[in-house]
C-alpha cells in the first residue's frame, strides 16, 4: 500500500511553504492548511538556519487565494507533483525522541510500539520554540491504549494533570458554546491532555492506513440549522477529524464535528444534544458542527454525562 500523505502529516511545496495535512483523501491532491512560510524576518528558525513565519488560519486562505489560487478549495489542495517533502510523525519519531528528552520520556511512559506514536506541529517541522506544546499523534486502535496509559500515569504521578489556570486558558482559547463547568466535565474524561516536565501535550487520533476508506468529504447541500437529541450508536471515530458520531435519529445519520473542541465529546450509548448545520449528502443528512472556525452557535454535549454529574 502506498503511503500517501495522511492526516497530521506536514508537507513542503516547491516554494518551501509548509502545510498541515487535514484530510485523508490525498491520492491526487493533499488537503492541507498552510502553516509556515519562509520569511527573512520570521520569528522561527529551522535546523538549517532558515527563518519562517507562522501563518494564522484566515491568512492562510487569503494568501493561497492571492498567490496560489489553483490550490484553493474547502481546504488548500496541493497536487502531489508540487510536494517536495512529506514529514510523517510516525517515521520521524525516533529522531525527535533522540533530540528531546521530554518526547523520549513520553514515548516510554505511553509504551506504544514503533510506528504507533509520533509528534506533529512545529516540533515535526523543526520550528518549535521554548514555549511550544507537544502535539502527539496516536494511530488507530492504539489511541485507546494511549488514553488508558495517560490516565494511569496521571493517577500514579508519572505525568502531571492540567491545573485550573491551564484549563481556563484552554477554555478561553476554544470559547465554546458551553459553560466552563460543562466544558471541564466533558474534557476531563477524554484523557487526551497532560503535562510532561512542565510542557503541555495532547494526544491526537489518526487512522491506520488500513482504515482509510471512504474518507472523502465534500460540502453538501445546506438545509438549515437544527438542534437535535439522539442516542449515539457508534463513536469509534469520535476523536478523528472530522469527529464522527453515528446516531439513532429519524432524519439525520450522524453528527460530524470539524472543531477539535468536540472530539471525543459523546460516547457510544449516550444521549447527545447537538446544534449545527444540516447538510444533505446523497440520500443521507448530516448535522455538521464547526462550520466556521469559531463554531459560533454550534455545540455538542452529552446529556447522559450531565445527568450523571447532577446525581453525584
């Protein structure tokens, strides 16, 4: 099986621009978001002395539209022939761990096999600064094992949990349509965040190559905004991007979340309440959450979790 660029990889194009891969259907063009561009006045320097500037989300779309309109789409679509390098977290794990004792220790604590864990983001690109977080990537079914190991390590003191100040910082950054108490209630049971030697890290899910099938997603016909309540019948890809929750609902097949805020938000068998945009895809209707970067007016919450918390 050819290893095309995959979600959470980075790619470099012919101009040296670095993009975060954000899709799985990358057999002809890689779906990405522009993240770093060479800039003599940039605030970051790679191991070879080249300076780069980080590009924010809206600027990425604007710059691509101006300078590389052929890449413009729902995300940026870079033809494979324009890719000069693919940076893969799993393949670069050994060298990253050798150069960073925090990553080496985290890998040791999680006890994941070779190829099962990697680090993406600025560290993968060689552009990390002293304040950079560690963006961990766990592949396939090993994600569940990593969550359990993280929980065990926090409970036995091998890893630190997040303090209230950091949780509040994350809440302000995400600015969700949930109260702080609701946000924390959902987040703390996900076991995908922690601190190692004073550095914040998170664990991100990516599918095994064997699970990458029927992963193409195009914008459907918009049918309006709805609030729905339904039982979740399958949440196996609840930490994916987009997060997917199959539901038992008379009209809507699943809830999709394109914002990290609502990954892992509801478990199989729980009742979910969600507000989003209904899209028609063939004979099916999806409720899409995260139709804008800030997901204003959209949310997912577990009614089952909230009911349990009230009983305690």
